[in-house]
C-alpha cells in the first residue's frame, strides 16, 4: 500500500498541507492513521477522496460538496445522492427559467410591448408562498422590493403584499440572476427592461453569461460524478467488499 504525506496530496492540487488536514478534520476525507510519533499516514483512499471533494466544489458548492463527502464517509450513500439530486434539480430549474425568460426576450424582439404573464406561473401568491417557491426568505423578497426589482400590489383590506403572475416571473428572473452573482442594481435594471419592454441587450448578455455558467456547472457535475464514483470503488477495494448490485 502506497503511503502519502499531507504535502503529497496538497501538491497535486496546488493547495496547502494545512488545507488537507482541515478537510480531514471536517470529515471530507476519512480519518488517517498515525505513526507512533503522531504523523498522519494518507493512502490512495485519501487521494481519491480529495479529488472527489475538490471536484464537487465547482459542481455543487463547498457546503453541499462537504455534505456529500460526509455522507459517503459515514457509509450513507443515499444521503449523499439526495444532495446530488437536489443540485441537479436546481440546475434543471435554472435551465427552465432561462428558457422561459429567453422566450420573453424573443417576444420583446418580435413584438415590442409589455411582456405578457406566463400562464405556467401561478398567482396570486403571498410573500410567504413566493418565498417558499424560490427557497428564499420573505426578508429577501422585501429587500428586492426595496431595490426596485419587485413591485407587488397590496390587498386593500389587509395591506399585505399580493404577488401576481408577472411578479412571480420577475422574482424568478431576479433569483436566477442573483445566483449568477449579479448585484441588485443590475438585476433591477434587467427586470425593469423585461417589465417595460425596453432595451433587451443587457438582458440577452446576462442570459448568455448565465447559460455559459450553467454549462460549466453541468460539466463540473459530470466530472464530480466520475470522481465520486472512482472514490467509491477505491473505498470498496480498501474495505475488501463491493456494494450489492
């Protein structure tokens, strides 16, 4: 069995040996055995685990990648796959929203005028219902309203916000661009353009940029899947067993 030092694992990825030790501490790598003097002994299992975790980060994010590795190392593959499934579901939702917004952009280019509500988007909704749909907090939606991104009506009898189908569309677009890293000021401009059928060039550029990000994330997910699958094979060999299949 080949043994490795923290520096050996770190060198492959251009990270510090301390980062490797931190990943072990956080459960992203399985616990290492120790020499009598206390030095860590890493093996090909740890090398495969590190490759898997570092591949998961651009695909699912640091926190989700960590949860996947924690579950795998705890022997709970179902929990790991649940996190993976949620990540794929989010990408699918992003792609569907992109397609819907791009359809709206095409409508703007063909027939200048207000963007019609998408019949596929239900309404009206309360702020709590819309927050639940998007997976954000009501405070986030109030913040977006303050930035001029959302402009919900108010129920005349209660004063509560009421989000119609067009508001849900604007919120979906804002959520998409926010995950793409765009500041609220930029998102407000883009949403106003969709809402008022103004210029579409900034919106088209933003959508093209986010499409490229989604493509890159999709490829990262493919790479991460391969690395995690390889890690599972290495774990099975190290444990002297194979999962039934």
